[in-house]
């Protein structure tokens, strides 16, 4: 299947620039669930990532995907301009938490603008690592739009079909908020009342500087031989990675790190904020309403989503995972996503290695599972 890969920009309402990458089937009919609807997978990348991760990668799984894939750069990353004024006015919150929620809200607004501009109707959300809070923010925004659309335009089928509809939500090695007692240890500094905002700012900026310096130095110096040793032979064979693939990964690490440098501190501060757990809790409550259309009617709940949204969590366990420990995943699942399907990927390396090598876009085994669960693989192309 031929596909189009394009790097684009869009102007926001407040005069900023939004950068994003879009790729999908050349024939638009393949990207539609029906003649008047268009499906898209929206990807939220890990710390240190950017939309370019989807730009140059070629693989058989992506070529079989029947939906458009969209990845939007976060504020201050790539072509996306930094945010302007604060949109969070709650004086009861610390500056640290306000900034975190502001960044999530600003990015969600950018993604919504891109989806509308690209004519997307059916949305499948895929997030890894610290993409988790942004993904949840988009879920809530789409649900709000769906509810508003149902209340105002349910009698207008033509317009109703054009509203955004949430079809799937998948997390890969999700970073769990510091409200969790089992969250990544160093990140929990942001949840401590003893660490003042100026000190946290200095710590995260320094950590971002170290990351921005060490990762490219490592990728430049270690070469593909060491990269290959990060994963087992069986994992390399299952993924079908060649010498060229590892060289591409090495170069991508260098390129993405350079692009994402400016926002490293902001991303780390967001990760340390416990405030975005509130978004996860709210989304968890929404999921309670989606058991079935019959239950929704019985409870007299006016949610636009009458079918359960499939929620999948992939835990990459080979070699252990410091940043998304089993206890942390269990905590967030029991608290918010207890109806989700948790898949332990015992043959896929840990959070740290998996994200370092490029995450789901560069892991054909994992990506094939995710797209297959959503029914977004061309059965003829896959030979099934």
C-alpha cells in the first residue's frame, strides 16, 4: 500500500505555529471507516521525542495501516511555538502544577486544531511514557465535544457524523504520576512539599541539560554494535531489525534529541507534577459510564459514548522497568483503568531501552499488535 508522509504546520488561533507529521494511505478511501469518516491514530511520544520519529521510519506494519497517523510536536518542540499566556487561573495551585496543566491543555488544543484541519472524525490514541497525561487530556476533550455534539446536533445526522469520536486508547510503558507512591523515585521530588518551585526548576533544568548532552554523546560514540546489545537476539529477530535499522535508530536519537532540547526541562517538570493525576481520575470516571448503551440508559447518563472504549496498557518487562514499575502500573490500573486490558510484553525490552530505540513506531512487533487490536491493519496486505 502506497502512503503519503508529510511534515506540516498550522497556525493556531493565538498566532502560534503548530508543527506535526502526518502519514497515511495514498488512497484516502483506505483511511476511512465509511465514505464520510476518516480514522487517525494520534501518537504522543516519550520524553525527548518529537514528531520526526514518524517521519523517516519505514516498516511493513505502517505500510499495512489503513488509518492516518498524526504526531503533533508539543509546545516549544520542533516547529511548534512555545505557549504564550497561562490558561490556568486556579490560585490554590502551585506555580509548578499550574504550568504542568497549562502545558497539557495547550498541547491538547493544538492537537484538536490539527484533527479538525485534517478532517479526522474517528480517533485512536497511542501514548508512551510521559505522553500519558497529554493523551488523557485529549481523551477528556474529545468526550466533552462528543457530549456537546450529542446534546445540540443529535437530530442532524450529517453534522453528527463529522464530530470527533474516541475509538481506542492504548498506553505503552506509561509514566505514572507522582501522586502514586510507587512512581519513579527521582520524579517524586515534584510531589514533595519541601521542594520549592525555584529549586525544582533548577533541578529539572540541570537534568534536562545532562540528558541533552549525554544522550547525543552516547548515540554518537557507542555505534550500532552497542545499540544491538541493548536488546536480545530473539527480540532483534522478532522485530526483523537489520544493521541499517540500528543505524537509522542511532541517527534518529541524535536528531530528535537536538529538536527536543529546548523543552527538556519543561517536560521533566510536568512529569514530576502530581496535578495531572486529576485528569486520569476524571477519565477513569468517564470510563465507568461506557459499559454498554443499556447500562447508560438505565443510569440515565447522558454521555455521548455508549460503547466501552477499548483501553489497553502494554508493559515492557524484559530486563525490568525502573520508570514504569509493575507496582506503579498496578496502582494506576486499579485506580483509573481497572476495565483495561493489561498486556505484559515479556519479550520486549524495558521502558528505558524501548523508548531509547524509538518506541512503538520503531518496534514492528508491538505496533502490529496495537493496530491489530484496533482493526486498523489491511487484511489483504497482511495476507490474513
